[in-house]
């Protein structure tokens, strides 16, 4: 028996490869299917099933391409209604993989088709559960993402309570929990950095599995404090339910190398978004006017999904040499299939061609502290998430979370200098680039973000912590 978690940090997503006696099953595959095909080929195994725990909202699954490549049927749990051919399993149905069995446990609540797969070993003993977004390590799936559902989030949370109590918690403590996501995913509120655990330990530590918890208490705790989901979530659900373009075609279209002249012409002719994926400080020193910076070395795909309003918008991009394929693939993971080319030679080629450049001022946290000491009316903008801001922030800072920045542009003055910070400098440059593209010229990025600010006198005299909040 081989069970392997294939974890992708950018999406905080876990796919699974299960193999026994020459047969394999893949659970919740990512869109790039080559790693699964290569692994099965190396092991001399045939992929027998492509299993989906539900219609994912935060990424486009590879189920269709993997099924086409292998002939393996796509399996969903009860209530799933895909528009393509798939096997809709019944609750309790058993699927055989070599000497193993995967038992279908219908666990509605996150969505109504949500399903957990219980893996039983060669001896018929319960070994692991693949819970999708029903149960995470330290958390459970949010009950407000079911697209086109007639149920309220409170009703869905009630279904989730029943699923956990009736299908999952009765299982043995030594059963391993393998969820679809970990910390950083927007599919839950309080996920652990750990990506697997025993069910017994989760019964002891996961707030949602408390034995003495009533359904009413569960519904209240699970629905409390939910932020609006990113805009791309329902669009990804639609792609996963209705189908999408073959990934090879998407990659071919996106990997067109364009000279500075061709790049500029394409931007003008198509109205494409110009996406700069370099490091924040490299971007600040010189970038194509009106381009948006989302660094590839960070939560690139989720931030692209959250901040680019139109999933069908053409995208032209700038990348470090050798990382162009990575950019196109990571965009495609969240359904952005319309990259149409990249700047050949990168920004050096753009500069050599004498094309126009723009810049953003970036200062150390110590300089911000000095400026505030001279004038405590300066406008400081904190673009961290609401929970980060509530935990600790500068009293002088206004909270404008990056997730919702596009909705709050009218609240920011264009005639005042805005000093922008996040936690470490990644998100603040994204915010600054968006504001710059929207006509804000008086912008200053704070390098190192709140982590650096905390080391200055400014934080020691101007910090609000939970104990002082009223």
C-alpha cells in the first residue's frame, strides 16, 4: 500500500496518490496532470479512478484532463450534477484499488455533494480518511460556498454538524485525517499548518469536534466571522462542474514570447492586464506603467484570483527568466486561462528598447517612524487581513485589507501621501501597484511591513493590541 500526499504550498492544497497491486487512485488532482501520470508509470501502476471530494471553489481540478489521459472514470459523491460523464457514487459504496477499498462517505455541509473517502487496508481495517473540505486539521470547511444552493449557510452548517457526528467522529482514533487544504486556504477560518493528523488528536484539539458541543453552538461558531469569499470562487466551481479548456492549449497560448514592441502593441490592442510577477522591491525600482505586481514567490495564484476582477481578461506578464511556464500554470490553477504572452527578455529588454518606466517609493520602517515623529497626521494604510489588524496594529493606521481594496478606492485620498504596509512587504507592493494603476501618485511602500515596524519606536508608542481594544 502506498499513500502519498502531494501538497502545493501556493494553494495550500493536498492531492493524494493511492496505489496497491498495480492500481492507483488520485484524489482531488491539480490541473497539471503530468506528475500523476509519471508517478504511476514509474511504479508500473494503472490509474483506475479519479476521485473528487466536491466541486472545488479555490482551484481548477485536473479531473477532466486526467480522465481523458488515462480512461479512468471521474467519481463524485451523491448530489453531484456535473455536465460531463462521471460516476456518481452512492453513500456507502466501495471502490476497489488493488488490495485496498475506498468507501464513499457522503458528508454534506461544506457543499451538498461533499464526500469523504475512507481508505481500508489489505486487512479491511480503516486506515485513513480523505476529507476534502469537510474536516481540516484544526478546523472544518466553511458552509457558505455552495454555489446556487437553496440552503442558508446556517442550514449547511447544520448538515456539516450531522456529517461530522454521524460519519467521521465514530471512526477509530488511529485513523489518519488527510484534508484537501491547510493553513492559508480561504476554505476555512483557522486551519493548522499541519497537513495531516490522527482523528483522535483532532477530537481532542479541533474546536468543531468537541463532544459536548450542541448543533446550535456548532452553527454559531462555524459561521461566526466568515469573510466574503474571493470573487473567483464561484467561477472555479463552474469550471469544475461544467468543464474547461485543455491545459496544453492554455500553456501554448500563454507561452508566446513577445518583443517589447509586440508586447506593447498587444496590450494596446487587447486591453490586456499587464501582470508583473517579479519580487516587490525589483518591481518598485522600475515597471511598465499601469502594470500590477503580484510576486510569483508568494501566494501568487490566490491573490491573482482575488484581485483580478474578470477571469476571462487577457493577461500579458513579466517574469524572471525561466519562470514563464510556472506563471502560466499557476494562473491556470485558479481558472485564469487567458494569458496571451510574456515580455521576452524581461524588464531589461523593455529598458533597452527605451520604453516608458514608472516607479514606487519604498522606505525602511525606521524612516516611517522618523516621519511620524515629525508629523503624526501622516496617512498610514494597513492592508493586512482584518484578523491581523485586530490582533495588533498601529493606532494611526487605517485598515484597508488588500482582499477588498478594489471596493474601497473611493475612501482613499489622491491628494495625500499614503504610507502602505502589510505584514512583510509582499501585499503592500501589490496594493501600491493597484493604487498606482488607478491614478494614485503619492504612494510610499514600507519595506518589511509590520514585522519591521514592530522593531521601531513607532510601534512602542503607537500600537493597539487586543487587551486595549474595546
